[in-house]
C-alpha cells in the first residue's frame, strides 16, 4: 500500500475518463475498474466481529487506516458489536466535522455541544469491543439514547441554519444526511435488542442510495472548481443514486453501482492524502465516506 504512486492519469481512470474497455457498469461512466483501484480497494481494512467477546479479525489492509467493521456471525451480539464499532465512530466523526465547520465566536455554544458529542461517542466507541451476550441489550440502549440526542441536535441545527438563526459552513442537507444516519443506526440497534437481524433489500437500497447520492453531491461541491473531470464523475454518480426508481434496479446492477462508487471514493481518498487532488476535502472525510461505501456493499450482500 505505501508503495503505490498515484498520478493524475491514475486518478482519472476512475469513472471511465480513460476507458480501458470491458462491460459497462450500472452508471455507464466506468467501463472497467482500473487495476490501481482494485489494489487500493483490497488494501481497505475490514474487520469482522463474531459472537465471542471482543473478537475481530483484520481481513486485509494498512493498519494505519481505520477499519470497517462487519458482523461475521449471524446473531444479534455480533451485529450489535459490529454496528457499535462502526457507527459510533461515524457519529464521532460527524461531531468532528461540525466543529470544523462552525467557526467564529457566535457559534461557540453550538460548537461546544458538538465537541461534547464527539467525546461522548469516542467513549462509547472505546467500550464497544466489550459487548457480550450478557450486556449487549443494555449497551445498545445507552447508544440509542445518545444517538437520539445527537439526531435531535442535528435536526434543530438544520432548522436554525435554514431560518438564518445560525451562520455555519454546514449545509442544511449535511445536517439532514447525518441525522438520517443516526436515526437508522438507532433503529438497527433496537431491532437487535428484539433479536431481529435481517436486512430488507428495499430498505437497504433506499437508505444507501440516498447516502451514496448525497456523498457524491458533497464531493462535487468540495472539489476545486478546476477539477472539472472529477466533478463531472461525482455529479454522474449523484444522478444515478438519487434517481427515482433506483430502489427497483436489479441486484447485479445495484452491486455494480455500489462497487463503482467505492472505487471512486477509494482512489479519491488516496489522491487527497497524497496531495494529487485539489479540494477542500479533509482526509478524515474522504475516509469516512469510503468506509460507508464498504458498509453498503456488506449489507447489500446480506440481502
């Protein structure tokens, strides 16, 4: 992983700017997954969690990268541990992004609340690996209570931003996007507490299509205006995932689209970290959206 050299040519392969031939994918903009993207994707660190307390297995990747946690065993304990390890980290990062995007003394109180949530979810994340059969229900409930408070904060901040009562650099859609993720996280934990672990394909596709589409829109707006080709690719991905009827697209085509956006994000993250892409995208945000794409693909496979 550390030996990979990214060039502008490599980066522009993603999205089909340099078409390599092969069968078309769901979005029609990436005729072939470039070898470089495959190498980087294989280097993404994924851990599976079983029912045994604290059990996790790194499948591949650079130990310096944040892992994506998925359940190995099909039971509510493993799913509870995996989702707490994954989503508490995501919630912590939401709070981090809010603190970055709320400058100025006029936002001191709002930023302080975000910092408090960041510490709260950092603590919850630290304890998540200790989830066991005898404590997962209580642990999930504590997480649910915290996540609901954070969701309320996001929704209230969105209304304040829309009404001009606060002036931050957080888009109203980003507040809405992160609140939706929080609500869905809490709903999944509530299901696990009732020993329900199944995934409904329609719900999975609907939730993640909205998420991937909005990610693509965020990326397009955070890239430097000179990055016209990458902006065009992100915009095409946004249009695909946010199009009406995507929920009813056949399974293979959805998986192709999910794999394509993961490739786009993976190479994009590497390019941002290497200083090869001009943007105002923080490396933590690039990692954040890539890991969510990995989670999308895992859930899609489970349907």
